[in-house]
C-alpha cells in the first residue's frame, strides 16, 4: 500500500516544464466558471504525471519513492477520480488496491471534504482490507484474469465483490452528488499552493531566471503577457506608477500597470523585475484602499507573491506547517497575562522563508482586550473543521474587543500583530499572505 508518511522526495526528480504564461492561462480559465474545475484539474494532471519523464528501466514502486508528497497526492487522487467516475468505488478498490489507504491520508490531512464522506470512505476501506486479508480479493482477481472463461463469467465475479463493501452506496451517493466537485476544487487550490513541488515553472524566455523589464519595454511586454493569458489583446495598457525598490540588495524598477480587457474587466498588474496580475483584484477593490497607501499596498501584494513564488520553487517545505511552533506561539499570545488575546482563531496560511529563516502566521480571530474571565478558544486542527467553541455573535459584556480581525505575525510574540481592517485595504484583505510577505524598501518613486 502506498503512503504519504515516509519516503517523500524533497525536490523534483521527474516533472514537466511549463511557462508562467501557461500556468496563468489555466488559472484564468478555471476562474471563469467553477464548473470547469474538473477540466482544470486534468490539465494540471497531464503536466504532473508526465510519462515520458519516468525512467523506462525502473518499476513504478521505485519511481514512487522519488516523487514529492504533492505529486503523490495528485496522482493518487487522479487514480481515485478516474476509477470512481468510470465504475464506482468497488472498481477503484479492485483495479487500484495500492492507492486505497493513501486516499484516507489525503482526505484527512491534505484536502477539504466533509466529515461524513471521510468517515464513510474510511469505513469502506476497512471492509476492503477484510476482503484482502480473507483471500476473497485474490480469488476474484484470479477469475477476472482467467481468459479461458467467458466475459460474462468474469464480469459476474467482478460484480460479486461489491457485496463485501456495505459502505459503497453511501460513499458513491455523496461523491456523485457534491463531494466530487468539492474535491476537484480543493485539489486545484492544493496544486496552486504546491506548484513548485509538482512542476518546473519557467519564465517567459523559457529560462529559470527572472526577466527584468525596463520602462520602455513595460507597456508592450505587459500587453503581450495579458494577450497570452486571455487569448486576446487588452483595450489599453498604461503605466500607473513607477517605483525603484530594493530587492535582494539590488535597486530595481517595478511598474504598476493599469489595463482594461475587452469584456470590461479593469485592474492593475505589475511588471519590471517580475510580471504578474491577480484576476480577482478589480479596480473597484483598489479604489477602496486609502489613496495615500494604495500604491504601496499593491506593490507589497505583488512583491509578496514574487517572494513566496520563488521560495516555493526552491523550498518545497515553505508552506508545511510547523505545528509545534504554531501551538507554542498560540499558547503565548493567548496567555491570560496579555492585554490583547486572540480567541476563535482560524489559521489561514503559514510560510517559512528558508533564506531569512523568517516565519509568518496568517489568521483570523476575535481580538479581546482586558480579558480576565473569558478563557481562550482554540482549534484542534489548522483546517478548522471542528471547533471547541462557537464564534460568538458578540463578545461577552465584560470584555472589550473587535470581531473578525485579519492578522499576520512573524511568530515573535513580543513584536505584536499586524491588523487588516475590514473597512479598507481590499487587496491586502484578499491576499494577506502575499501582502505580509511583501514589505519592501522604496528607494525612489516617480
């Protein structure tokens, strides 16, 4: 049986190479219509399980040992989807028994799925383990592979195995009703978070180095960049703001680019030392940021994306939560001795930059001040599936505080919190992970 618990490669041994433009184009297609989630997943999968990259002289078991954890997650779920979609749960168990238990690990530890679906699938696997241990599976597979028998006889033997999996029906009903779509969507988000451990992503020139763009090149380059992603040219592109910033101790230019697409979508992207845009950030979002800070907020968000993207390509464990550090941090900030105490905490993201050894936590909470009686509320897992305490509609009268705060911290309790108000900073509110990472040094603005 395959597992995620051991033997995961820390770097890519086998993978396809794609450009950032191809990656962004696929993301845009997926965001146009959530119903496209299955098509988007299978396109990612076609890049990830790149068969010509597998060595011909090695067994699949040997290749498996050289795969990253993220590759194993995606490949295992692809096996699960293809068999479930074609013939249901018993067909998956029958054709891919070695992947049956790893799907439990994926459902409980890597992806979002309902608690009922996870429990029912786990119960079905337990039943299948009994079929394996008592010899029934071996007998059925023997009949199926006996070509001297008629297809009808072989098919009857195969179908008879379904009776041993009593939880099969409830799993299939949930899967085809709504869980399949949830899993596709969750996998797409998982792939995007772990792209650096799944696929080699190349810049526009096909190389691995960042393509730095001058002010003269900014408009034609960003126009071409958008055209590749959307499949059509923007109505206009113009330079919105130019900043000379310090990146890796080198002064370099970044250009905020105002653009509008033929469908009316209007926003601001960035080019210069790197090129990027967020399809979810509209011009209306940008207008809600205080005018004195909106250019800074945009550059921080895009620069944070650049830092995190580069780190993920070189450090597969950048987003792997250090649970010991998180629990230690939470215990300190929730100490009754503190004047401000975060309760009902939901961890949104975690990031550790290997080069600087800086750790950042991003979470939402209710921030309570002068808290003496209202005991801390924590969560058992970072996905916040089951809460120990419900979120209060209002804080106890004895407390003074603020509901629904969005916070990032560098993990050092003495350095305090960084708040994001719900009234402004629309971009940083959508992307606290990127915004928090992207604190840059402005050398010159013009």
